[in-house]
C-alpha cells in the first residue's frame, strides 16, 4: 500500500488538488448564489376574491429583507391607448390609504378592490377619463407597476403585472394576463420603467 502511494505520489497529489479546486468552486458558487438571493428583490402582485365576490389586489414581499414601496402606478389600456397615473397617495376623501411604506419579508399589503384602484387612476387623469369605464367598454387591461427600494440598496427596482378586468352582470371580474409578476431588477429596461413611474411626492 505504502509502496503504491510512493510510486504514484505525484498522480495522487494532482487528483487531490483537482478535488480541492472543485470543492472550493462549489463552495464559492453557493456563497455567490446566497449573496445574489439576498440582493434580489421579488414582489408578487396578486388578485383575490373576497366573500362578497369582489376582486381585491394584493402585493407580497417575497424578497429576503425589507422592501420599501415608493410609488405605485396604475395604467388602463383602452383601444391601444394607455392612461396612467400615480395611485400611491390619497387623491380624494374616499381614498384614505397611502401605499408608501416598508414591507417586511413575507409581508403582504392589500391595495384594495380593483374598482377602487380604477377610481384612483380616473381621479389622477383629472377629467381625461370617464368614471365608469367598465360599463362603457366591458373589458379593460389594467397594469399595476410598483417601484421601490429593496434592503440597503440605493437603486430603485420595479415589479409589474397586468390584469384583465371585465364587467359581468354589473359585477367586476379580474384575472391575471400572466401567471407571474414581471421583475425589473437591472438593465436599461429597469431604468426606463423606474424613471417613468418614480414620482416625487
């Protein structure tokens, strides 16, 4: 046994070095993935139906660490035209809740019913949109974009999801156009979306 080791010492040493390098590469990859996961924001914008059959919008922070909501934008698409507005802060007496706040990891925030969110967008348009859009058009595409800061980062990121709103027998129905929420964490697209929807209040 010792004779075999002595004769093949160089080969055994080379194999051991290769194994050690592979172990370190695996360790560094796990460490890097952990750091990236901690720095990666993840918001989920979802729709839930309450007991009175009213669709309500929620946002959940699935990031590791806090996420501070800076701005929420609502955009309605009608006949290929987009009508948007910042819906973060109260606009009228009936809209008392501000959405600008921090969310702990795993925490959810109820944004309200889709009808209330539509009313906020209509109010932000200052007369450019009619009050009861669903009654006139029957179906609308409604985009919700959230801009904020994740953790200790100074760079704003964004998340967006589109919903199909429709009127059925006078009731509002909502469903997501996509099953997932689009995340904008880096690159020129993130920068364009953040600059477009980041409002100073």
